[in-house]
């Protein structure tokens, strides 16, 4: 059962948008200390240009329901990348 998602930016800058597909023009920038509540079942996407630390929480069970297969744009010069496996803990290739 989907649940509301509480997202707080701890470090860096994160951009979030809502909709069925990734659209850079729909992104809203969030900085450290900013908070957003994503209603349950709301389709959304995110983007970070640099390293970012987020805190995502909700009252479980928490379930990721991809609209399309996971597609991640990865900067080949970055130190790590986000793991897209919804059945594992989030992390990076450097953790």
C-alpha cells in the first residue's frame, strides 16, 4: 500500500518534480533544510547535479511503484551513483 513520503534535504541541492515522465522544466529546487510532503500515489521524479543527502521517511509499509523501468542519468565523472534496486537499501557505489 503506497504511503505519503516525507523528504528532507540534509545536504546539497535536490530538485523534485511531479508527473508521469521526467521533465527538467517541471523541477523545483530544494536546498539543505527544505522539506516536501509527497502524497501517496503521486508520481514524481528527482534530480541532483552534485552530491546530495536526503532523508526520506513515512509510516510503513513503504513501497516503490515505478511508472516506467528505472532510468538513471549518471555523470561518468561522479564518484558514485544511486542504486536503483527498490528491494535494497539506498547507497552509492562508493559506500
